[in-house]
C-alpha cells in the first residue's frame, strides 16, 4: 500500500509495506533439524556402540541376538589383548612410527609449503599433488623390492619413510592454504624493521601458523596410526603395528570377534580422544584458506 502526503507542495511517497515472511526457525523446521541430527548421530555411533558392546561379550553372546543389549559383561577379551598378546608393544610401535613420521614431515613440509606459497611455485605444487594422488598400493611392490635388497624390510625406518610419502604432501597442501591466508604485509613490515626473510618467517609467520601446523600434524598422525597396508608388507615381527596385530584375530577357520572388537577399541579410543580435544585446531586449520585476505 502506497501513502501520499496531502500537504500542499509536498510530494513525498511512503515506501510500500509488505507482509513479513515467516522466519525459518519455525517449529516444523526445528523438529526436522533435531530429527536429522539424531539420525546422523545414530548412524555414526551405532558401529562404535556395537564394537564396544561386543568387546565386553564372549563369542557365544555375540552370536546370540537375544543378548544384543542385556548380557553379562566380561573383561576377558581385553585381558587377552593387553596381557597375553602383549599389545603394549604394538601400541608403542604404532605411536613411534606415527610420531616420527609426522614430526619429520612437519620439519620438511612447512618450509616447503611456505616457499611454494610465497614464490607461487605452481609446478612444484603440482608435483606434490601427483605424489598425493598416486595410490599407495601401486608403490608397495617397488618399495618391497628396493628395501629388501637393502635389507631394511622389517625396520622402523622403512615404515617411517613409507608413511611420510603420504603425510608430507598432505602437510604441504594444508600449510600452503594457511600461508596464503596470512597477509604478506606482516612479513614486509618485519623486514623493514631489520629482520631477514628467514627471521621474519621464524618470528612472525611461524608463530601465526600454529593452528595450521597442528591441523596438518593431527591429520598426519591419524593416518599413520590407522595405516594397515604399508605396515602389513613392510613391517616385521618386532615392528608390527596395531592395525596389523588386529589381523591376527582373523584365522582361516574362524574369527575371534570378542578379541577383534577389543583390539579395535584399543586402536580407536586414542584417536577419538585426540580428535575430541583438538577439533578446534582442525576446523580452524582446514578453513583458513577459504578466508584469504
């Protein structure tokens, strides 16, 4: 509706009024959102809940559908995993390989990502991307052939190098996006104040990149901790990691589901705790490249 001002000599016009639209936060929308969240959460947590419950059951109870939720819990599976099979050694092996490969990848990848970001080295970045895209399974046979001739198969060095092949490109690409989001003027101001380019990187850029480094390191550590394929071929009896050790519960004739689920719980819980306490760094690091400027 348009309203004219009837005062002589005035020709002002009031803006037309429209009916307000209903906000999206209606009751129906809220119910739908809550229902969708519940469905997604149940879909994601159902396998974890079944794994945890199965780890507290005997194999007979696992096959009994009537004891899906009501059963007599037992810690025999965890005792079998942690004491009889000496899984503490496998836990240390997994932690050592993941920690060293992640640390070395950060030491090499962060300066490389900084150079590619500041000097627009697109060809070098493309080579790194190709290394990330190549399937790891296609390299297992050449790696095994080379390292077996060098008599290195079964040593920690081989596992660390193989994990770095995947972790290093991941860290470089995450950090390239993060460095692109940092304003170049900060480094220029530091150089005007007397710092060298390396000093500006070490004192200005590197402290501002802690969130990105944490994100890249966490994702690299998780990959190495969960890796099964490389360790299955390149590890030995003394360097066996947790994912390979879990495979021992699967035999030709039968599967020890209780022990398998207990071992899977031992593998999963540390990663879930790390992800829970570091989720803010992961989110901030992965979204840094989307807000350049």
